[in-house]
């Protein structure tokens, strides 16, 4: 079956393991996949498909816990796992929703979906093996998907405000989380640091893909990327990054000095 249709079917799946497996398996077939960029697809089911657990609460209702305790570390890893699960959905949604893009656009987001699936599996296994918990054991929120839904009609806004805004926040936050876990120093905390090393390295590539396609779209439409980003951030009430910025990771992901200066000064 054609990639974009398969991505839509994957997005509708509710079982985390099935969704993860589909993303990884599709990526393994990338070289031979049929892609119909001009097909206009529609979903007959609500999106995205998600499991009965975890319960989904407003962002402000999800309590934060100290990683100094085992339960707090389990809640932290669960929160990151939920972000990675949502990131699979974000990548699959970009594939099926936006017609008329080059073949490489769809292959890039397929790579992202597969890597996010591997991240989710690493974190879920860590919860099970080291912390006696599983995905679904703590409440979660849908902050990432909310912006995905708001930008469903505009691919430029999607590229600007999901990968290079919301997901880019992970580039800043991950080193701070790793520092806290190293300070705890328990075997499970240090094992989590190693997993986050893998995630951070690959997330740089994901944000770079968002930056590439945002700039490609701006060039095609005659838009100035920095100025247009400021307009989109205001229009969609995108969150500002929390300092300190991980400038090295953001530069590696393709942010220019002008963009970094805008983000830092607001």
C-alpha cells in the first residue's frame, strides 16, 4: 500500500506497540515504497488514535515530581515517553496530511517517525525494567498534538511551530534533565541519561528536518523566514523557549544566529 495511506492508518492505531512497529517497519521499506504526493486523503476516524491509558489531562493538571525519588523518576521517564509517543503521531500526520511535497519530504518524516518509535520503546523498556512501571501508569497531556491540530490547514505553520518550536524545546531541556539524573546517581538514573543521549542526538536531526522544510517552503512562497516565524508565533500563541537555550544543538539543527538572537531576546 502507498506510504501516505499507511501513515494515516498508523496514526489511527491506538496500541502503542502496533503504532511503533508500523513506523519502524515502514522505514525499513523506504527504498521501495510507493508515494502518491498528490493524493488528497481524508480520515474517517478521530485523530490521533491513542490508548485508553494514560489518562489525558490539561497541561496544568499534570503534577511534576522530584527525580530524587524512584517514583519521581518513573513519572519523569513516563512524561518523556509520552512526548516520544506523540512525536510518532506528529511525523505520521505530516506524511499523510500535506499533499504536493517532494518525495524526500515524506521520506524525511518517515525517518523521524521510526526514530521516535525507537525512542518510545527505549523509554518504555526502561520503565518496565528499572522502575517497575509501564506506559499508561501516570496521567499525561496532549500539548504537542494541540499545536499539530491548530496547524493542520497550513504546512508552513506546521513546520515552523511543531518541529522547530515545540520539539526544539527538547534540545534545551534534555541536558538539564540529564544533569539532574546524574546528580541522583542511581543505576536507573544513569541508564536514563544514556537513553537521553541517544534521543538528544537524533532529535537534533529531527529539528533540522523541520528547519529545512520550513525554509524550503518560505523560499517557494517568497517569505522571509525569521520575520514570518515571528508572525506565526504570535498568531498561534506559540510558547517561547525557556532559557538557557542549547545554542550548540540548535545551531547543529540549522538555526541561524539571527534566529537564535530573536529567540533569546524575545
